[in-house]
C-alpha cells in the first residue's frame, strides 16, 4: 500500500482515511444463505441437496434418494414426498439409500416417523443399500434392527410381495 495526498491506494480501489471498509460479500453466494452452500471444492461453492425420484414396482413404490438427508429442506422434502405417497394410499414403500452421502438425526427421525405411520396404517417401509457413513449412522442408532434393511433391491421387493391366494386342500 502506498499513500498519496490522503488517499490509501490499493490495487483495484482506493479508500479515504477514516472511511469504513466496504463489507465483503460471501463468495459465490448468489443470494443463497451461507448454510445452504457446501464447499466441496476449494474456492468453489456448490449446492448440495437431496434429489428424490419415485418408481413403481407393482404395488410397491421405490423412493430413490441421492445427496444428503440432513436437517432443513432436504428432510422436509422427503417427509412431504413420503406423506404424499401414504395419503395417496400406497402402503408398501422401499427407500433406496445407496446414493445418500450423509444422514443426520433429522433424516433418521424422518425415516422412523414414516415407518411408524405406515405400520400403524397396515403397511411397511423397507430400507435398501445404506453404505459407508450412512450405514454406520443407522447401526449406531440401532435403526437397522428397527426398520427392515436389505443389501439389495430385489430382496426388499421379495419381502413385500403380497401373499398368494389361500388354498384349502
């Protein structure tokens, strides 16, 4: 920095002595609250959320999740989607966690709440393919023993097949 006749000269700008410094804006914020920005790459901010897609497999609805199932909009969106399925009469739901990178207590609570609601309504919720830190979190909280959890989708679907007709011989 150099000073010439009362001006503080910096590359790209000048400020008079005694003036407050301009406030810095959060890098790459684009009007998005800082808590919603995850820095996955040094110097670049990327939005990481939860993508939800729903597929049909006969009478079963498969909810594929990708991203982070954490407090905030992510868990709220999953709660909304599962509630919508239940309100529309679907009682057999499989939640595919194979692409979930992170889960917290709010995400776990969302799964438990919906599983309990489905059981009370005569249905069931199954979990599929939790891996890595997600599986560790489910095991530490003993959710794996509370909600049926399967290593692959065909096993989960087979456990939900409707019983065949009764035969009296």
